[in-house]
């Protein structure tokens, strides 16, 4: 999972002919009506995904969040590591656990080389995902995982920087779902965005 390989491989995921396919895959986690989702004044899921696939806008950037131990964290804390970033939430019934398991298996496959990689799980559900809950959640996958949460505004700013859409379903139930796109983002040791992997990437795809 060297950054140069990751960059080349992630870039290979964005050929024009596969744009429509990747768009469809990314939207499988979103069940809100797209016109309704776009009424917030922010880019719609489709706009964010198309921007990511086209590579026409900058992706990533600085963030200020809180880790699962309750410590303030910024992107600068992880310089020197290849970041593998996934946005999701701990109450996610299937997609998020599946993606985190794939990342964990990829790290296991790397062996000692995994020491150069820092996987980050950024919550899109800060109302429920407290540091304590994140700590319990990420520890069930891989010991290197760091869970990040924070104020909703800080999370939304970070998500939009990575062209990630998320929206909570407005229901009275405390078991509400959160729609979100499911790309895995790769950031180099220098803090620069290197590329992405689509939802459903295998551990082998992630680790090679």
C-alpha cells in the first residue's frame, strides 16, 4: 500500500467508461430522495460523486476533530503515515462494518508494512457516536484504527472536502439511519490526497 501504488491504482478507478457504474455503486448507501437531499443548499450526492470521479476539484484538506480517546486531532498529527479514510457511523447495520473489515484484512495482509498506514474512521453521526462508543466500535476491527468525531459543522466541513455526502433520516426513532456515500480515501504521507477506492473494494484491492 505504498503511496505511489495507491495513487496509480486509485486513479485507475476513475476511467470515463466506468463513471456511471461507480456513481451507481456509490449511491447504493443513499435512500433519501435526491431532490430532497439537495434542498440543504449543499452539493447533492450526485454532484459530489461526479466531482470526485472527474477529479476536477481539490479533494481533502485540513481537519480538526476528536479521536476515540477524547483527544483533539488534526490532519497534521498523521504526517508520515499513509492515511486510509472511511466516513460512516457505528450504528450502520451492514455497509460500514463490511468496509472496515475489508480495510482490517488488508492491514493484516500487509504484515509489518502496515505500520506505515493509519486507518481513520470518521463518524457522520456525532450525536450518537461519542468517543467512548467509537473506541468500542473501532477496537472490534483492527488495533490501528482511530475513530474520529466532533461537532457536526466540523464533520460536515471535512466530509464535503472529501466529496462525501451524508444526511440523517429525520424520524422520531432513536435508531435512525444515516445515508452516506462509501468511498475509501487515500492520503499520502505528505498530507496530499492520492486517490480513492470505490465501495465494495476487496482486501486485496486495498492492500496492493
